[in-house]
C-alpha cells in the first residue's frame, strides 16, 4: 500500500508548508519574539496532505465498498434460500461461539448492515487505516526527511503532536463515518425502511436508527483513536512506517489470541479489542450503555498511554 | 527541567495513569463491608419477602452457571450471561435476556405477555382473561431470568421442605440486604447443600440467590442483580408490538389451564416438561426435541448415543432402559425412547420419578 511516485514532491512540499507560516510573518532569526504558526492553518495543511495521499483514498474507497459487497451478497443469498444461510456475514462479533452472528436476521436492513459492517471492519481494516495514517504522520515523514522541516520550524513539539493527532483523528472519524454511511445507504437501497428492528423486537424509527448509528460512529472513533495513539507512539520511535502498521496489527492480533484463552480472563479487561462486542448493545432496546462506556474508558486509557509516550519520544528527538 | 526529564515525566505519568485506569475498570464493584441492619426473624423475613410487591425499578442481573447441565428442554433460559429487568411497580414487567449476538425479550402487561426471540425472529403471545397463576406459568422462562421472581419462586416452592434461617447481611447491587439460608430438611433426597437468598432490606425484593451443592464451596448457580435502581419506568417499555415479518404464535391461557394439572401428580411446566415430586427432590421430565438425534444418529461424525455411553452409565427400571449422566449438582437420565429426567437428586430418585411418570401417563 505504498506509493513511490509523489514521495519526493511531497517531501519538498511538506517542508514548504512547514516554513510557510514564517514567510508571511517575521522570520524567527530576525526577531526576538517568535511568532507561533497559527494552529488552524497547520491543521488544514495536515488534513489536506493526508487526503491527497493515494493510499488513504484507496483504503477509504475499500471501506466504502465492503458494506455494499456484504449487503448485496447477503441479499442475493437470502433470496436464494430463505433463512438457510447462517454464516451470511463475516462474523458479527469476535469469538461469537454461541448464537449465529447478528447478520442472520434483517441482515440487509439499513440498521444492521452499517453496524455489522462497522463491527467487522473494526477488527482489522479500520485499525489498519488509522495505523497507516499514524505511520505516515511521523515515521513516514522522518524517513524522507520531511519531519526535519517540522522540527526546525517554530512549532513546539507538543503542537506538532497535536497537529498529527488531529490528523489521525480526522482519518478515524472519516473512515468510521464512511463505513456506516455506505452501509446505511446500501441498506436503504436494498430494503428501504423495512427491518429497522432492534434485537428486543421493537421497530425503530429512522430517527432512532440514526442516533444509534451516530453513537456507533463516535464510539468507533474513540476506539480507533486509542489504536491511533499507540500507533503514533510507535511512529515517533521509528522511521519505518511499515513498522507502525506491523506493530499495531500484530498487537491487535496477539490481543485477540489472548482473549481466546480462558485461563487469562484476568487479563482480558486490559485488552483493547475486548470492548468491541459492546457495540452489539446498540441493537438492543433500550440501549444499555454500560459496556459502551466501559469500552470508551478503556480506549481513553490506551489513548493517554499512547500519546504520552509519543510526546516523550517526540520531545527528545533530534532534528 | 530539561527536555529529557520532561519526556520521562510525561511518559511515566501517562503510562501510570493509563494502566491505573485500566486496572480500575477491572475492580469488582461493591466490595464494601456487610451492612449493619436490625435483627429480623427468619419467618418474618420470608413472609415479608413473599408479600413484597416489586416497586418500579430497573436492574441488571448477571448469572453464573457451573451446573454443567445437559441440554434439557425448557432450560434454554439458563443459557445466558446477563439480563435486564424493568418493573413498573404494578403488573407489568420487561425482562431482556442478553446473549452474545441475540436477545430474548419478555414483555408482560396487565392482560397479555409477549416473548420475542431475535435469533428466530419469532414472537409468542400469551393472553388470559384473568391474571392468574396459570398465565404466569406460561412464561415461566421470564421468571427464571428475573432474580427477584426466581428467588421468590424458590422460597415459595422450597419453604415447606426447608429449614430457614437468617444468616447475617450482605451488600448486593450496592443495596443492604439480609441473607436468607434455605437448607433441605433431612428427609429430602437431594444433592444440594443449601440455597442462600439475599433479600433487600428496604423493599424486601429478593436481589440474588446462590445455589450450593454438597462438597463445593463455590455456588454452582448464582443469579443476582449487579445494578438495581428504584424509580418510575417509561411506560413504553411494557408495550410490545411484534415487528413486521416476525412469526407470531398466540397461546390462550385457558388452554394452558386446561392442559396443566391434567393428571394428579403431574404438573405441566412447559411445552415439553413435567415434574414429579416436590421441594428439593423435584425431578423434571421432558421429551427430547424432535430435531435432537436420540438413537445412534450420526451428525458431523458424532454419535450422541456413543457420547452418552461414554460419559454416562446404563440404568434400567420399570420405564425401560436409559443412560444416567452425573453432573455437578445432580443428574439426568436419558431414556432410550427419548425422554429426559433431570433433577438435583441421586440416580435412584430419577429412576423412581420416571417410573411414576410412566404410570401417570398410562
């Protein structure tokens, strides 16, 4: 998922961007008062850069496509043999040993399809997207010298981390939002407003579905930011963006494996992916928020750890 | 402070805070000391608990099941981890049994009750003319899942055959409660040691029950609230309209009354099951469902008969022949003609129960 072409041009442009705030301000050497680069402009530039990368667009396109493929495939299968295909979706929740995944009933509804897709993609592809963005943010720019511009520019390391974090946050939000929106639109096209039913058997209004999906996107963003913070910590410690992606995905896979071992159940509350099953609670009516709140809290803990390590690594980094 | 020290402090503080937060969320809630409550007599507590009317409340209960029971029809309601309960303080209640990716929802109103299973996308409707006990029996599964109802049922059923005592106090779902202990009378032929029931001091609603078996210090079955909040509930919670496309099946309570107690000593508790005996040595007898292969049927290379032969021992009696399987708190006999008898009792009691049941049926 690497692109070779625009690297050099990008590196130069990033340097130009980093220096840009000084161009219309007084050059730092010339004045005893160092003008701080306006944060808004830095953020805009960062976000523009992220979304100009072909790999970002490629993975986002894939994220849009997958709910559509799932919906259409399940729809076709359901037409073929009613109620027979139990393994319609690629698994509703990790380790769902007991019942069939939530895909079985109303699998293509505008409610279950976006949530189910989000849950499935949160296992690997969405973390991959975020890890990729975080890897590019620090390690990637370091690897072709673009970070040097940042480090020399009148931007404090804390602000640099802030800009990079917001960049990752935007990616997380856009990615989660795209998955849900794509699922929602596909669901509406396939089933209209049919099948907007909670697991408790209540029919939901379109408004009821929309706020639940909004909560799902917000929650997924927090979860992905926890992944992103850890990725930024790795990213600040290396100059190989590949290492960031491998580290994050490896960590997630190891966590999931550990979650399968009942003897380690004392460890499970410490593992980030154990929050994922709580998204199912959004399909219940009334929604029980206990699991979601706990999952969000766990994610914030990871966020604090990740960002503090990233900050420590960044402040001690030489230009 | 140099940048290096600053970095170390930042990293150290962040990691500490983060890990402390993670550890915090693993701590069990409500590990407080037992509350001090005015002394109360066992009889008074039992009477007040049985007379207690549940206030309007919402609660979350969790279940711990170490029974190792074989799949007896009618015990599917025991296959869950957590359940949410809503009461309006009058006749209406809502019980949601949460499974990993599906849910069983029971909604009981003043003149009808619904059971919805999201796995099947099917709804069952129970109606009755008068809100009597037979109607309540129709959705016994719902009561099993609600700790307050289930514990009250236990007290009522086991009261005549138990020695009852109050054994201190406990804190359940952050509420002060009395611990009621039911011990089987010496004449009872059971493998259970005792059942403890925590009764809320303020409302007298049972909040938790634990079932203990002989020779085990940990409870084999525990169902209790982890959250319990008294307060008015939204009226919408107690109304149910089956969603479009759901399979709806209606049962009149009158039919249920007709078929229940159709014969002396044989008391219908569900579609498949009947009970023999009373109190601690009650034996539940059920028909193995049709889709369950009973006789040497091969499914996925597994032979149910072969498995039974491996884990169980053959038994014979007037009822015919079968296989006895021993589990933590009791046992079950699967007969060769596809009936299952289970209870917290020794093997001979199961065999006797099957004989009795066979005699009643003829």
